[in-house]
């Protein structure tokens, strides 16, 4: 997002359309934040906020107001929790007082998203997701995130990066104009991208170092940053289904440094500030504040359970094929098969009631459609239509289905059409059905529950008490900041996930 700097930034998704978006649906299809209301196309953006209110006020610009609305729309709106808001408000006031710019005003909004993310606008608007809050294990870890984002604002990183981007664009355009050689032009563009990526990584390191200093001067444990960065890395590994991350596999043009390098640098910074006066972690108060916080996806916006997607508010469900991983993103449900040779996208589109589904599929919104393959169908009593399309590297099977006045779209992509890919598409669409009243009533969010370790409890036994999560033992360790060898101690307070 233009003008946004972040702890682990993500772009706002845009609706599918055209060949480029179809390629994304096939190749990456990977997530932003939680999927918003599937009927968002007919609903105005959320503007009501529930911000944490420090004693200072910020001056909003038209651009920041627009960005704020986009952020809310992409991250599920604000998360209303007075106890948590009060905790964060106190944290921000302490950090501001300890910074070199106590005159700078901030406003923190907790976002109703299970994604682990935080970012800042140049005006001092800070955002943290409840997913990030749930992952942190103590106050010093959350303070490290907030101070990192404050550092971006204080250093005017967004404005500097935008100016750098403009200069890079001008230079790339000028050098490209001077050459008719496409290879020279391509090299020029690549060079400017590399320059911008390096510049952004420098900013992230600078914000990390400055944030550690602010947090330490506010008397928080300066090692909170390195602990939380390590937890973020392990959480990302768990989500990706990997046991380790090879630094060589990092995207060289990524705007964020490889996490292991950030952890190492954060530890080095912490050593400079460590003293007996700044060891506060305040774990007990923090756990009390986050007890009962919603964990993962909010069922009111649809949620994933294994291979099944359910949307109680809209009253439907479907199941992805075996070996597919589903991700509930801001604009669509994305599914990717293990190995990446097949993918799927499920979303909602506007189709006039008088337009047939066949006409919609052939209306030109998608390139490469074989109109002769389009046919009308009925799926579990609902009117539907299907067609096939051909891209440069991917083949597509597309379904449109009317349910409760809306039209839902399944797009399946495969590098090579096979009997299995055809069966996967057919069985997934055939699994689309209306939820029963009992299923709707049973759909409730997962929550963090803070409990006290009793004699005889182990990591494994406590993990066994968790509900609705994959890899419970590993996830228990991650959300409690425990490494692979650490054990729980009697009378310790720990987090578990329950429904």
C-alpha cells in the first residue's frame, strides 16, 4: 500500500480480472488478510473505528483517511476489546515519552484479523492485528512492535521511500528511452527494483534498531524484539508447513530482510541497551489482557477448517480436494495443491439477475475462453454454468453458481489438464451446499484461553486440549514462545486455543 510502512507488510488485494489476475490465481494465489464479507461488493466500506486513544490527537490528511478505510476493509474492520485497548494505550504513552519526539501523536487501531501484521501511516496512525497480539507472549514483545512502527513514523520512512521511488522511476524511464535494446531496458528496470528493495531493507533495520532503543528507554526488556521476530518466523514456518527456512530461498527483491538476520541484529541492538532497569516483560498483565481474544478467522466473515470453507453469515460451505491448502484472503478463498501444480480461487461477483450464467462466463471478463465448451448446469439444486479457458502456461476450468441472490465463482487452474485435475474441480464444486441451522449455530470463533500449568501437565497434554488448529503441539509451542526443547513449569500461565 502506497505510503504504508510495516512490521510485515501486505498489499491490499484487488478483485480478479483479466489475464494478469488469472495468472495470479494460478501461480501465487497467496494470502493477504482474512476474507471480508463475500457480499462486500454491494456494501460500502467500513468507516467506524474502535481506536486505542492515547492522550494526543493526530491530523488526518485525505490520503491517510482513504488509506485508513482501505486498511479497515482489508483487515476485517476494528477489533473492539476495551481491556486490550487500555493496555495498548498505556504502552503507547510510555513509548512516546521515551522517544526523541514526544510531540509526535499516534492513534492505534486493533484490526479484526488473524493475520500477524502491523504497520504505520506517515500521520502516526498505527495498526496491529489481533493475530499479532495473540502471538506475542508479553508486554515487552508487543512494545517492540509498536516502537518499531513509531520509528518508521519518526524517521519519515514512507515519504523518503516514495521520493526514492519517484527518482528510480525517472532514471529508469530516461535510461530506457536512450536505448532501443529491450535487454538494456529490462536491466535498467531490474536495477531500479533492486535499489528500492535494498533501500527498504535498510529502513526496516533502522526501525528495528530505533525501536529497540525506544522500548529499552521505556524500561521494557530490549530482547522483546528478537524474541517476537523469532516467534514470527516459527509461526510463518508452521503456516507454510515447513520445519525450517533456507535463507537462500528468500526473495532477493523482498522489501523485508530475512527474519534470521533481523533476529540477529535485534539481539545485537538489545545488548547495547540491556541494563537492570529495563528488564520488564509484564507477562502476567499481558496474558490477563489477551485472555479470551479471538484467535484465527472470525466466523462471521467465513473461515477455514481443514479443507472445508464455511460462511455461516451467508449460509454455505464447500470442501477443497485432498492435498489442497485453503487460505481465506481479503477478496477470495485461495486453494493451492501441494507442489503448486494446481490452484483454485473462490469469490463473489456482480452479475445482473437478468443475465444468464453462460452469458456471464462468455462476456469477456476472462481471456482465452472456449465459448463452445460453456454449458448450463444444476449443482445441488442451484443454477450454475461452466466453461474452460486456455492461458499461456495454465489451463482453467471456471464455474459460476447462483446462491441466495449472489453469484459465486470457482476458478480452477492447472499446468496440465489431467483426469485428477478435472475430478478435483468437479468434486469441489459439487460439495457446495447450504449450511444447516445446526451448523450455523455451532459456528463460533476460536479463542485464546489462558490457563495455569498444573502438576503432571506437559506440552503434549496441554496441546491435546487445543481445538480447531492444525499441528497442535507445534502451535502450542509457537503461541507460547517455547522452542523445540522447552518444557512447561508448574504454576506457569500459558495460552491454549479453544472453541
